[in-house]
């Protein structure tokens, strides 16, 4: 699910335990419970009235309630926009290794003194004339 499609986000907290409720369209509610270092999430069908009853029940159990205001994310902070820009950049500047590029690299390596493929006197280095 795309979090930008969430209608409401509510955090319930008590003694270091947190429950995060996310209300979606079509009466879907996701709840994530954070216990110690683990998080458990589930999604169920639930209308707004029942969800509000649950929130009131949790408040009666001593949970603090914080409603998180939802709004537009700046482009600089948006993970989906970052991924989209990165994908466009990769498509605009692809690195394509061709056989011609590979051969050019091999010939350059062979011509470097001290390299493994160093040219020796009396041996041909491709299209160069033979040295005697």
C-alpha cells in the first residue's frame, strides 16, 4: 500500500509500547504494534466508527494518543521521487559495454610499460609495424 494514500495516522503509546494505526480508503486499517525491538503489523476491515471506538478503548487503558497530520511531502524528502529520478538518470545515461570498448581497454593495457601485456621488442602490437 502506498502510504501517501492513507487518510489518517494515529500513534498510541504507553510505557514504551507503541501502536501505529493507519486508516486507508475502503475501510482498511493497518495496525503495527512495537514490542521491545520487534514490530508486528496486521491489516483488517474496519469502519471509522469502530476504529474510533478502539482508540477510545486504548485511551481508557492508559495509552496516550497522537494524531499525525498527513500532508504533501516536499520533493527533496520523497523516497518515491528519489527512486523515480534515479531511474530516469540511469535510463538517460546507460553504461553499455560493447566488444569495441573491451578491445580498446585490452590494447591500452598492453601498451602500458610494466603492465602484464607490455609490448616486447620484435613483437607486433596489433596494427603497429614490427620492430627489428
